[in-house]
């Protein structure tokens, strides 16, 4: 598995994990609704978490729609990386190579940073570290 395949597989997992969380038509999670889902208490009288609870604010901010937008943005970076990688291999004109290799270097760094988020995954390879 190479760096691009690793990142693509992690993005597939992220997308899959949120695919079943469409609470509303636009999958926007409401903090008040989440507070009712994530309650606490001794079991006899649940206490709902308030909408300003840090845990609830975090969950509301990272709703399914946002995760899917992040996955799409990361896929766009990955696609640009793969395109410039293919172009570097086929760049026969010497004058084009430095520009293409510069693009490759920048995109490779970006994809390595994306992969580093998953550095605790068993398939992550330390040589990918940015």
C-alpha cells in the first residue's frame, strides 16, 4: 500500500462512518438535539447535557455534513497529487520537469500531512511522516 492508497482508504472509512448519521435532510447536527441524545445521570433521572456543553459543541461542529465536506476536500488534494505524480512520470520535456516536480513536492507534503492524522493506524508507515 502506498501513501495515496493509504489516505484514500482512510477517507473511505471516514465517509462510511458518517453515512448513516443523516438526522435531518442536510445532516446538520443541532446542539440541542445532541444534548438530549448524550445525557448523563445516575440512571434514575437522566440529565440532558446543555447545548453549550463542550462535548455537545464539539459533536455539533463535526456533524456528518462537515465530515463529508472534509472528505471531499481531502479527496480533491489526493486527486491533484495523483495527477501531478502521473504527469511527472510522463513529462518528457526537460523544461516542464522542474515545475512539475515542484508541484509534486508541495502536494506530496500535503498528502503526507493528511496521512499523519492517521499515524496511529496499523497500516501507517513511519517513512510517510512529514
